[in-house]
């Protein structure tokens, strides 16, 4: 899997970021408010990329996200839905459900890579454990 090597130019979100997620408008790092329909398509994709890159950083500031994965939490936010609806209206996406596959086609972000490696390591440990258990059973007379 290709990894995204360039982090967003904007700084990581802090605890003040929650209202931006819960809104249907976007606020720039300089404080300027953008209505989603007034943003360029490139800017919309950049916002989605920023949210995706920092999804793991945002988990602790979203109160109801304890049992969610980073991608579930981000895609549950109003700003995500507002942008997805706008991209569908602009015919950039066939449906809102096509958003994640398109974003993921650009490569992995750090938290996705870490999650994939964690799953692969767990599967490898399980295989080794199964092989050792089978060998132990075979060695027993």
C-alpha cells in the first residue's frame, strides 16, 4: 500500500477544533469561515484529506467517539457529510459512500498504516501460535 508522505500544511487540530467538526461550514486556520458550497472542489478535497490525516488526533476531543475507529468518527461528523453532499452535487462523487475509497486510493495516512501493521502482527502471532501448537501435538506420543 502506498503511503502518503506529506502531512497537511495546516497545524494539527487541538481541543478548540470540535465546533469545526460539528458545523456545516469550514473555518480556516486564520479564522475565516467558508460556506461549503462557496469552496472550490480542490479546497473541499483538501479539508477531507486534513480530517483523514488527523482523524486519530481528533478521537480524544470528540466526546461520543470512545468505541469508534478514526474513520468512523470522522465520517460521522456534520462537516464530513456537508462536504460529501457538496461533492455529490458537483458530480465529483457518484454517492457519498464513494468518498472513503477515493480518499484511500491516494495511499495510507500514518494511523491507517499503524492499524494495518497491528492487524498483520496479530495475524502473524496467531499463525506462529497455531504452528507451535500443531508441532507440540505432533511431537506428543
